[in-house]
RNA sequence: GGGGCUGUAGCUCAGGUGGUAGAGCAUCUGCCUUUUAAGCAGAGGGUCGAUGGUUCGAGUCCAUCCAGCCUCACCA
């Protein structure tokens, strides 16, 4: 393909016309893509601060043309900047470049200078005295029209709502669906709130390898890639855990990382192959202490992102005001099915599972079966923030044995709206026990569990140097964002969710 | 991976029982100097997701494939 990648005859009539306009603009000696514009104000702030009796205010704003109402010798335009939309009023008598308007389109970026006033119909607008094209748009946008009804509700006509297109063409989505932008602004607020919360407590933000020779720290299938120079396969990390704990061995007393993990699993409303995880490890603390930290952190985040500890998006209000409800896993199951499964033989567990219509794999041990029963029977009912604690040992190979309960580990997960939001434990720091746990994982793998962890000899070696007692925590940032912004799909809190490539591209 | 639904103009959608496509908005032309889903008059625009098949003839029927959504399974 040596010729033009986008031959003109491939363009539709609207794109053809915009290119002709571009040529015409250039022919008039105007640079359709100039270098800067002195912006002095933004839409939101102009609308918020306008008063009818104040003296006229002159502003320069820049943004994208979202609509035209051309009336011959006067034109109304809605200009959208990063903060919102504001109406422009251009009169032939007042604007030298009025004729150039004919060559502008919805989607073009312009800068305008003028004074703020209120129109006869009551809309705060800018009476433009001077304007400049800042970037010509060559592709038609999905046109969204909206109006505000008598009750103040915004009605949107012909919304750009095709989810596939919205995710694939996120730039367009952000332009025409302003509420999308809001979600991602809140996501940023949320991450910032967490970071500030942890920084204030003196924990150090670090970065650990994404490319790893051996993956670990969670039960999941990994992505594999290849390093050419070393000629070795590397895995994309499924968790940060084992590297962060090496840092605790190294003498840091509190470290955290916010970054992407990658799991080669199915995708659905709450799973994207790459997702953002926050992991925190604090020396000399245990999971009891960590529960209190999580309570306080989520309260702060909720206030920061939503304005209050009570979060509601149509459904039942979720309260992030501490303390959260706490139950052991066994209590939660007993509450639900009326039977305490503590120390119950595997045979009986299988019967209970069967009575709940839970399908079991032959590779599942007692602990895994209990977890299945919990996920199936209890988890969906955990709407308000609830800590579930003390998990079966065999499904938590990195967690420390419970100080008083045989066969359990000191681990908790936090559930909200039936979803796991946080996972934490008193970290296993006994290298001999860790070795045995890894060996058990190897046996599970042999039994057919392809999510069982690999034996990380180097990690055990690090523990052998001595790791202080430590509390560890992982929080799924995407899911937390879903909770705090009322989104139902993880794809609505990830700017560019994983998509199958389009055909032919 | 299983099941259900969907894919027609730039956007949102109509298109009984098969006869090569329509609407609103957007676009273009004309009129209109405080309009606002501006208005009025006219016009252009589509390899109907892809490929095969049945048929004189397929957006419409059949098969396969591609993509998306929902749902179940697995996982955070």
C-alpha cells in the first residue's frame, strides 16, 4: 500500500465537504491549526458567577462547537470546554470574521473573545467580538440535541449510546456524553484520596515489576509474553504481593503500590483483563488493625468522591460510616444455611454444596468447597460493607495461621453490594510454613487446579532472612470506583476497556 | 465456552406474508440580526455487519462467520 492511506473517494459526503472547507479556509490565508489561544475563563465558572447587575465582563474562552443556530445575520453557537457548555452570540455587525462562520462545523474548536450577557430568553451567553478557528474537525460527530424541560430535567435526543462504539471511540463518547467525563474525574479523585490517605500515614509508594519470570500472589491464570534479548518467557503480574513483601523484608515499614494487574480470565460486567489494584503492606500490624484502616480509608474516599459517607445511586444507600459489620466466614454461612461447617468432613461439604446446586470440580478441596458455598449462598446478600473473616487455610497460601482457630487463617475480605472490594491478611512470615504452603499448591496444581500458585523459591528465601509481622491489603480500584460512581459495568470506569479488535484492522 | 437478543444514512430508529430502502436530527441551497430539540422552503446522502445459498428477484428466507449487549459458567 504505497498510496494515500485515506483516499478521498473513501470519504463520505460530509467528510468530503469538511475537507473542501478546510481548503477554502487555507485559501483565505487562515491557518486552520494555529498554535495557542489565550484562554481566560471557562464555561462553568462564567455561568456560576454571572449576575445581571454586575458590570459587563470580557472573557476569552475556547472549546468545541456543539451546535449551531444560524439566523442569517446572527448566529447562536453552543461551545463546550472541559467544564461545560456556554452559548455564544455572534452578530454580523459585531464580528469582523462573520463570513468565516459558514466554513465552520459542529466539532470545530474555536477560541472566542466577548462580553458575558443574558439573552432575551434568559440564557447566559457570550456576545462575541472576535473569534479564531483553533482546529478544524474533519469528521462528523454524533449529534446530540438536548433541552431542559419545565422541571429542570435534561432531555437528550438521539443520544450516542451504542456501547460498542462508545468504548471503541472513547474520545467521541467523552465529547458527546458529558456524564462519562464525570465518572473519570471521580475516579481520579478517588485514587488521589487513597494516595493522600496512605501518604499522610507515612507509607511509601513504590513500583514493582509488571514483567515477572514467575507470577504469584493470587490465584489466576496469567498472560505470557516473551523477552527477545533474554530469550525467556515472562508473565504479566497477577498481583504485586510477593514483591511488596520483599520490600518489607528489606526494611520498609509501610509500602503501597497502585497499578495494573493482568489476569487471563473471562470478561464480564465486573472483570477486565487488565485492572487496577492497590496493595498495601504495613510492618508490625495484623489484620485486625488493617480492618480499622480500611474502614477509615473508605469513609474518607466516600466523602471525597461523593460528598458523604452515605452513597446512593437509586438503589439502597450504602453507608461507609465505620464500623462496618464483621462476621467470620463460618458464622456467615451458618446464618444462611443453619449449619456450622467448621471441621465438617469433605463428604458432608459436598452434600451441602449439592443441596445448594453448586457444581464442584474434582480438584476442589474442603476449603475451596466452603468458599464456593459462601460465594453462592452468602456473598450476594452482603449489601452494606461487611468484613468476612477467617478463611480456610488451604485457599490462602500467603496468609498467616489464625492465632486461635485451627485450620483457618487471619484473613478478611470486604464485601459491598455483593462484590468483593478488599482482601487482606496477617501476612505469613514463617518461611518454613510458607514453604509447606507452596508445596501444597504444587500438589493442588498436580490435581488439576491450574490457578494454584507456583512455588516461588526466591520469595521463600527472602522470608528466611526474616520478615516482621505484617498486615497486607489489596483493594480493586475499578470496583471501588463503580461503587462510588454508581456504574454497573467495569467498562464504564475504565477509559479504554479491552475490546476484541475490529475486523480488518 | 453455553443460551437469548442485536447489527439498515454521521446519530437514533421504522422497514406484515421476499419485488434492489424510509423518518427525525445532522449535512447542502435559499430566507431570517437575542435563538435554543430555533423556524420556513427545497436538495443530497446507504455494497441494509461479512460471505455463501434458495429464488426470475433477498434488508426481508437458510447456512456459516464477525462484532456487541444481556445471561450462565470461571475469576478480583
